[in-house]
C-alpha cells in the first residue's frame, strides 16, 4: 500500500483530497494544527511553520509505514486588504504558511521520496498567474509556489521524483469565511477594498466543490507522467491560457475591471 501525506488535511481541498486518496487505496496521514482529524485516516497535529515538528512528523509516518510515496501540500490561508494598510508581519505570516510551510514539508519528505520515486503535488491558485488586487500577498505566495514547483521538478527529475502543482480557481470551502480581512483605508480607496473582496467572496461561494479539485489531485497521483502546472476546470484552463497570451498591460486592465474598481 502506498503512503500519502496531505497537509491542511482536515478542511477544504485538503480534506477532500485526503478522503479521495484513501478511497483510492492510499494509507493517508493528514497534517494540520487541529488535534483531531477525519475518521478513518491517521492524523498528526503539525504546525507547518515549525520545522522541527514537520521533520518529526514526516519521520513518524515513514517509521510507521516504511515508505512515503506522495505528498500533497494544501495548507494555507488568505488575507485581504490594501498593501499600504497591511502589517508586514501579517504578510510574512501568510507566506510562512502558504509557501514556507510547503517548503518545510517537502524538504523533510524528499529523502524518502527519492527511495520510492515518489511525487509531490502542491496546491497553488489561479491567483498566481492572475494577480488579484487587495489579495496581493495571497497571489504572491501562490506565484512563489508555481516558480518553486517548476524549479524543484527539474532538480529532482534525475531521481525519478516528480513534482507538479494544481491551480484551482474559485472553490466553495471554509477558506472564504476564514480569510483574514482588513478594511483599513477603505475610505481613502473609495470603497474599492470592500467591493473587491465582496466580489471575490461571491465568486468563491458560487465556485466548484473541493471534491472536483480532489479528484484532479487523485488522478495526478496515479498518472505515470505529469507536467508542471494544472488548472482545474475548463473555464480556469481558459483563464490561465489567456494569462499567458494576453499582454501584461491588457491582462491587468481586465483584472482591474473585475476586482480593482
């Protein structure tokens, strides 16, 4: 039986992915800060910002199962607000979870993944190629995930380890309610902060179910060969294609019309 670690595995996309992988026959270990995890899965309370805790948890998984075949990095959260009114420490905290949390887990996992020619799947976002105003740091963290994924894939390719990222768009999860919002400066910005975030939250409420992303992750886990980045859903595949084809100025004008006004 193959073994998988899923970070952020107690809610949203992470929970859906963990359950889908378990149904596919994996021995699944979920990591999150919560003390308890999903029924039927093995859960470890791990804060991905704690390097020693991450290393100990990965080592525990390998001791118990004898191998590690797959890592799915889903842990993350969002903040919103204007850059000039966002405390730097809050931006750093977001990047520490969304980006460096993934870095810590993968660093601990790679020696074991080399042994099994395993796979890493990182969860990014369409907000990486399409940077969203007033959610600047979330977009920046996911853009970093994409660049890291592509670079790491080439580093470990000779070992038979494969790395890819999925880039979902709007998803109906508790992520929306958990977003840390600040409306500081909204009067100066003439209400644009509140309007932009409200638009994003409406889009998320009407978005696809996390199970759709989980199904994609599960398919990628069993796929023989993978490319670097995968948008989830035809509409978001089209968005990512447009982001590549449109001149940067034109793309940013479209985004301003949607989320900047």
